[in-house]
C-alpha cells in the first residue's frame, strides 16, 4: 500500500472520530441542561405540594376554624 493512502485514510478516521466525540459532548451537555431544568421544576413542585399538605393538615385546619369562631 502507498504511504499517502494510509495517511489520508488515517486522517479521515481521525476527523470522523473527532466529529463524533464533539457531537456526543454536545448531546451530553444538552441532556444535562435539560435534566437540571427538570430537577428544578420537580423541586418547585415538591415545595408547593409540601406547603399545601402542611396547610391542609387536620390540626391546622381545625385550629384556624377555631380561631375564626373565637374572634
């Protein structure tokens, strides 16, 4: 085989692998950003649910109703 052919084939392989690696890195970064956004939304939702659950606790509701009748 000719040396120039080997060098050009290796160059093509290196370029293709570089493109694949850069593409995988971009996809991974985009996926991590999306997961971070989903985690932030889940955190906000769980805080809202916890707040609603705390407010709707039977002791709290009965206490608030009792305060209304005392005044």
